[in-house]
């Protein structure tokens, strides 16, 4: 049962060949069996999941109408608010935080009668590319537990790859759905900015964050996207754009595709085995009748620099609320009173206003509550927003962002989709880059520009290295053209079997 795609499981449930309780038990058993090794989940509540599954089974037996995911387990990245349940963002700062409301995505999953099976691990506050920055524990890659699963949605990707959930929800600020999907050999889709509500998503970078599905197949990703997509009046950035019937779109036969190969994505730094897998994938599209053209995104070489100014600036602003007063972690006030005064430059004692009990509380709380990567990004962002540097860094980054979006607009005049690698390399060893932030940031080279431009992108398995590690293919489409993206991905999937491969651990 755990090896079946979500769409097939739903069919079995509808036909009465199995029950939601049986399906949920199977995945809970899988979690119990493997998650001690993988570390994909932060919290699992078997009793609540089984009670929800039993309720859905009773409604099905009574002939009541059910939602699109009726009885199907779904895992949630622990950055989406769930009413009354801990939402920690894998941070000490929010380790005991229980939101008083559900995120819109969570509300829509509940309305679709999904069984929320657990909250998955991530890099703290979604800041990272390897899920090594979690304040709880790292997550391992099911294909090789010595390697990272990617990040920040590493738990969401690993749990699907290891058969611990048929579907999961991740978030993507600079590649955090697509990169772990590529590393773990699953399908991951970052929707257009505004396609899915961000209400109840704990913010990292508000102009870049987007919620999306991770799944084993394109059909499964389309199913989950249709449930969570759509306008939300609670989110002022949510677009009032109709949501297509993605399942129906997959049944349509699209016309001849013109795919643009971004020449900037095939330069220095691209691993040879990754490049070979992408070339083989392009040959598949040629056999399917697609026309392949070379296109240029000339400003993409500034994507990493632009992203790592804008995202930290927004993080600095968003994370200012964690001060030990409003909610979340609070430093021990007894220790604060006993702490010596903070010296000023030159060894002089600090001014009273800068060393008041309240300021000490802020400093100690944030020093103890945040991990090193979050602190690094807060400091970068605060510096770039400070007086005298705002125009030189943040304002200039916004101007370059506009040029990056123009590059996409021009490219999509000539091609239907852009195609290329998701990452320069396959999954690397744990600890290999954790002490070299710049090397880790450069792994987002091919993904951050989609977030800066607000366009949708999908990662799907397209090959494996000699060591048996998955390689991901990225397709990108114009804004709100997820149906086109899914159609092309489905055609590739029908012509290959990479999406059916499973790690030996699973």
C-alpha cells in the first residue's frame, strides 16, 4: 500500500477496497520503522491521525459527500500554523508555540478530508539548503543516509521518498521545494507567487515565500496543488486568478512544445553527471516532438547576490517580532538580573538605556533562541537595511530583481517553458558544506531566480549518477501557467520510469 501513488490510493478508497484507517496505519508503521534513521518528522500524533481516518471512514460508509483527498495522509512542513498543535519552525524560539488558528493551506487540507499525519523537519525558519540547520536534529537522505536531503523542506521530501507519506506540503523561498525534491528523487512544485495563500505560513521572506506540493508523481502533485491553490482574502498577496482543473489538464494532449534551454545554467560548476542526465532528458523531449532552443537569462548571474540581499532583509524584519515578550521562547530572567553590564566601545560601561532589563531580555532571548544560520541572515539583512547602506544594497537588489523578471518575460515570448537542471550537483555528504555558507548558497544558483521573478517551477526525477543518487530536471513556466508545467512534466514522466525508482532503504 505504501508504494502506491496517491491517486491510486484514492481510487482504492473510493472503491471500498481499503479504508482510511488501514492506509493511515500502514504509513504510521512505516514512520515507526524508518524515521529513527531518516529524521523526517518532528512530531507525529498517531491517535489523532487514526481518529480522523476513522471519522472519514464512517462518513464514507454513510454515503456522505467527501473531499478530494478523503482519507489520504498528508505530511506538513512545520512552518505552517496548525491550531492548538506545536508549530516550531524547527527552532528553539518556537519550540512550545501553539497557534490559535490554522493556516489557510491547512484549512483547505482539512476541508478536503486529508488526514494530517505529522509535521516534518526543516532548516530553522526555512533558512538553509540541507536540513542540517534544524534546532532539533538533521534529516538524512533516504537514498544514502550519509547525505543531506536538501532543504529547507528536507523532511517533506525525505518522508515521501522513504514511503512515510504519499503527499507532503513544503515551502519554497529560493528553491526549498525543488532542490530537496531533486536530491530525494521525488516531484516538487513551486507555484507562482500568489497562487497559494501564505496566511498562517510563518514568514521568512514575504515577497519570495510560496507553499507547494511534494509527491511521487506529477498526477499526485497536481491533485494536491488543486486542493491548496486559490484566492484567499486573508492574504493580500493572494491572486484572484481562477484555479484550473489540473487533473483534467493532464488528460489533454498539449500541442507541440517549444522548450528553452537556459545557457547560463550549463556553465562552470555543473557536475558532469548532472549535465549528462539533463542532456538525456532533453533527448526524451525531442523524441516527444518538442522543439529545443537556447535562450538567455543574462541577469541570472546576479540571482544569488540579489536573493541573499532581499531574503535576509525581509527575514530581519519578519523575525524582529521574536523578542521574548510577545510569544515564543523567553530567556531566564533570573540569569538576566545576575548578568554583568554590557561594555561599550573603549571599555566604558553601557548607557542605562542600552542595558536596561528589557534590552537584556531581548538580547539574551534572541541569542539563545536563534541558531547560527538564522543569526547570520538577520545580521546580513539588518546591515543591508541600515542607514547609509539601504540604497547601495537593498534598493539596488530590488532594481536587479526587476531586470531578472524582464529576462523571464522576454524568454517566454519565444518559448513555452524553460528547462534545465535543478541543482549543480546531487546530494552531498552531511557536514560537507555546513561550515562554508557561500558554497551552500551557490547550490541555489538555478532556483532562486524563479522566486525573484514569481514564476512557477517543477522538479522531477530525470536520472541517476553512478552511485545511484537522483538527478532532478527543472521546468519553469510563465506566471500562473502551472497547468502547462504539469502537462509537460507528465509527458516526460510517461516516457521514462525515473519517478518509479525507490531508495533501497524504502
